[in-house]
C-alpha cells in the first residue's frame, strides 16, 4: 500500500497499476486498451486522438505505450516508466 498526502489529510490506497497501454484498431475507429483488458478504455474517431490519450495514461502510470498500425502490426513503442535497458549517452 501507498500513503498519498493530499493537503492536510492522508489517504491510504493501493499503488497505481502500471499496465502498458495499446492503441488498437476498433472497427472503423481507434481505441486505447490497457494490457490484459478485454474492453477498450476509450474509443476515438482518429488514431491521433487515441495516441494523445494513450500517451497521457502511460505517462501517468509510468508504463509503455504501443501503437498498432493499420496493418495490425505494432509500429511504435514509447516508454514512460523505468526502462530496464536505457541507451548509453
């Protein structure tokens, strides 16, 4: 459990799950789906709108965002958490 301080009060809650987020084709639309979820988190008319929302969720959770192309293959991946193999430089 994690204690979160809000103003002068404290809340006791579980840590936020770090589910990777996926941008996937959903019929004629695009959606954001959390890893392991059967249902979409949200549905959008455009891939760009889905990417923007998925990126926001991934940043908040410190997880990864994977983007599916029109051909159903994952074309991009963005990491917003602890990358186990950061590049040197």
